[in-house]
C-alpha cells in the first residue's frame, strides 16, 4: 500500500469500520479501564491503561485486527518487523488462527520481549538496528517467510488502535486533550481518527522521549528527517525517522508534540506504580510524563499508558530511587 | 450492633440494598476490571483488580458506603480502628462530606499508609497492637472522637464490599470459584452475600497468610480462638482472632480456607507485576497465591486483588528476586 493510499483509506474510514475492528478483537483484547490519576491543580488526568491488556500492551488490538483483515482466505504464514509489543500481539492472534509467524527484531529489543515472542510460538530473527529499520521501511525481509504485516503503516493496525478511541469517547465524552506516546504513529493516528469520526474534538498531543525525537523534527522541518537515536531504557518508542507513509496522517491529525526527558519518564514509571498501582514500561509512562509537564494544557486529559513490558530489574531500580528522582547508588544507567 | 443483629441484618439484605450501596459509592469508587491471568493447565483465573481503586484498595467502597449510611443527619466527626486501607477510604469519603476523622492505627501499620491517612486529613493515633485490637473489639477508643465506624463488622461496610459481587456477577456469570483474602471477614462476607442474593452459586474460598491464620483456626475449633500473629510484610490481613460478631456470617458463607506461605505471596506479587502489570500488596496478592495453589479447585476462578499499597522499597526487593523465589542477597527479610 503506498503512502497516499494508506492515508486516503484511513481518512475515509467510517464509524462502522472502527466498530467492526472492535468486534474482530473482542475475543483477544480486553476493554481497558480509564483510571483517575491524582493530578491536583484542578486538572483531571485519566489513564487509559493499555498496559493491562493480555501481553501487556495495546498491540494485541493491532495484531488481532491486522490478522482479521485477511478475512476468509488467510495466508499460512505471516512476518513482521517489530521491537516486541506488536510482534507479541500479532503472534498470539496469528497462532490462534494456525498461522506460522516470523518476527524480525532489532538487537536492541528488551530480552523479556524476545523471550515472550518465542514463548508464544514466533521464530525470532535479530538484526542490527539499521538493517531492522530497512526491513521496516521496505517490507522486504530478504526471505520467503510469509505475508508481511507492518506494525504501523497498515490499515488493520490503525483501525485496531482506533478501538481505543471508541472506548475513550464512550467513557469520557468530555475529554479535551489526548496524550499518546509516539513510536511509529499507528497508535496516535488510530485513536485520533476514531475520535474525529465520533465527533470528539480533543486536542491530540504526541509525546517522544528526548533520546529520539523524529516527530518533533519532522514538524520542525515540514517533512520527515533523519535524527539521532540514543539508547535508553525507553525501548518501545523512538526511531531514526518518521515513516514517509505515516507522515500525511500525522501532519493532519497531531496538534502538538511534547518531548519528555528520560528522568521525567522514570518519575512517571514510579508514580504509576506507587500511586496508580500499575506497571508501565518507559514508552507507556511517557504519556503521563507529558500530561504532567507544564507545556501540556487541557482540563480533561487522557494519557494512553501504552504498555507495561519493563524488565523487572529495571523497575526495581526505578522504585529504589528517592522521590526526587536521584538514584540511591552512583552510576545510574538511563 | 450485637453479633446476631449484624448477621441477621446482612442475611436479610436484598438485591436492592446492594444496588443502593453501588449507587452511594459511584462518585468515589471506580468499576474495576476483571483481568485474565495466564494460568495454563486449562483453568481460567481472572483478577478482580481492587488495587486499581482510588487509594489503592477496595476499602474506598466500604468507606464511602459506611459514610452514606448516616443518611440525612451525619455526625460532625467519625473515628475508626484500621491498619490503613479502610481508614484511607473512610477518611476520603468523610472529608468530602465535611466530617472530622480520627484513625486509631496499630504501630505495625506500614509507614506509607500512615502518611497517606494524614495527607487525606485524618488525625492518626498509633497504639501497640494489643491495645489497637482492644479498640477494634470494643469500639471504645477511650476518647470522645466521634461516631465509631467499624472497619469490618458494620452493615454499610459489608454492603459496600458486596458491590464487588454485583460487578463479578455481571462480568463473569460462569464464575464457579471465588478466592478472597481474609482480614476481618468484611470483604469475603460482602461479596459472598451479594453473589448469593444474585443466585451465582460460586464456591467461596477465604485465604490467609501462614503468619496469621485465625479463620483456619476458627473452622478447626468450631468457634473463634486466639492464634499467634507473626510479623511479615503482609500487613493488610492477619489478626489474633476472628471477631465474634463476624463468625456467624463466616461460618455460613465461607466454604474453605487456604493458607499460603509468605514465599508464595512474594511470588504472586512478582507475577502480578511482571505478567499482569499491576502492583499488589501482600494481602492483595494472597488471593492469587491461593488460586494457584494445588488445593484450590475450580475452572472459572476469580481472585480478588484487594489492594496495592506496598512500600516501593519492598516491591523493588521482591522484583529483584530470581524466578525461583530466592533472594539475590542474603538475609532476605519476610
């Protein structure tokens, strides 16, 4: 599907298409709660807890929806390029339907995610980050390993993500601001499209970690540009560039970008565990960090906590930090 | 209210009374999700996540419901005896309605809970455990500090807890086994009564930590008896005896008692964080530990994760343990 075809198809998506996607994923995904977060200062912040999904991420919606799009004549095998969460969702949904699954993953993927993909029945092939990005961009895995399902720029994926928007509109019609972590843009696009179709006029804010800001750079330049990506524990978002295929959607749907620091994300991971009693990975906590930042306006603010797949040791380390965000031992890794 | 009066009133409670309680607490409590837990072996285990309530515990239901029972002429001040979670719920609900609150707490209460009660506006008075238990048993605080609201043996409390049963019956009518942590019996009694009124014939299992087993001892003896209570991090449940007022309810409503080890509870805390992405305190995790134990039958098993107020340092320590439950450093505290 070319750049403009994807955007055109999605801008034309109807209420009924999102509801069909919701029906497709009902057996695989749960309807996640929207929990109040104690924000103070008169603002109301609520957490859309996608980290409570089976497999710990919203990607089960995307995976199940994408597999359902094959309809009556599904292929015997599928392949994808993913850092982990999407691959897990796709693998679970595809294996339930009898398909073989090959996952192309970057070597930077968290060990816990690679192990989880294999446990679900995927064959995992690891690549240096640059080569992995090439597969993601070209959809050419270099092998005959099945129908390629893109983790982001894929109609079924965006519609599946949009089911979050259906639930938000139902649970909080007065929502005025939505904060969504930006990885490839499939999540924010899907939710924004659904809210638009349903007539909920929320301001759409995408957030990025300071270690990788391709969306902020694309908005600054007026088109996708290449940025540096520094390593951090925030492995679920971040890349070297906005995908050309996604840019027409993002340019139109995203109202603002907030960049948060790794320290702010660590503080948000800690707040989510100690105050809201949920476990979030860095990408998942980024939305709360952005919602709490001084640059985020809005009175009724929903933050999408996109996933919870953080290494236990990393979470333990963050929980051992003092309130001020300082490590209790020297040499704190990022 | 005497022993038999409480039990009689509650055995006569109707569907409508539980639904009234649900209406009373709707502005204070959230409708918690029932999340699937990956159990394997053909059994289906789901988690009723009361740790996701405001204040991190089911007790907001009890507190709000108890305060609402005062009706049109509420007192200016209320007092209670609580280890923390109930006191927090009562304090939040009572302060919202303009009442002063005094909380009598045992010195063993977690620091995080004492700080939270004070932050909510309660005056906290700490006592040695024996003296605190005396207040709990006699309802005599030794001071003129307001209408006493019992955290367990109180009609409004049991009805408020019963709203969990309403939600379970709606979300999972095929539920056949319910596992609930036993602290004072208000939680298990409320849910069991609601399920009975609604005609859901689930087997009711109460669980206790090995460090304090007053309910198992009461069933063995045929009446409440005094047991030893050893200190552990499981501070939300455990006492020296079943309250005489609660025994008629418990004897009738509870089908079985499962005692779990502190090690099993630690493993469950870890599994909840790493697999379900929720933070549970020891008492909250005890229900999952019991549901996973070989002595727990049932195909459709709901475990009530009662609370999430665990010290961050304790959670970090448990997350740092290896899968087998061994500490990574010697001298593991319980």
